[in-house]
């Protein structure tokens, strides 16, 4: 640089201001993503409320507490069924049992043979 202290201070101020703008912009994008995620979650909950009876919802919540990943998959399946219009009426507890049984991952069995 030219060695002029005023120019150096001005350049430092510009750099700080640019960093602040970048930080603020990144924060706004994060907030927008979070708001979008919350809105999608609220829509999913509303669809589940319409598609499931109280008993089926309780059963699904119980599954989600013990196996969160599996519960999410089942929720996604129910939402997909509701969105595509393939549901006739609401899913009751018996239908939920069938869905859970159908989607249950195959358990591995071990055969032990003794010689």
C-alpha cells in the first residue's frame, strides 16, 4: 500500500463491513431455511392429523419414540398415500398395524449349528 495511515484504516473498515454483510446475509438464509422447514413440518402434521385416527396416531407416536428413523419412514409413506389420493377414508389402528408390519425391515435370524 502507499503507506498512508488513512487509506489503511479505510481498507480495514471496508473489510470489516464486508464480513458483517456476509455474516448477516448467511444468517438470513439460515432463518429462511428454518422457517421453510417448520412450514413443511406443520403441513406434514396437518396431513397426518387428517389421515389418521387417534388410535393410529398414538401407535405411530409410540413407534417414533422407540425407532425414530422407522417412524419417519412410516410418516412419509402415510403422507405420500394421502397426497396421491390412494386413501379411502382415514387410517385406523388396525390399518396402521398392517402398514407397520408391511414396512418393518426384515429381521436377521442366525442359525447356530453345533457339530
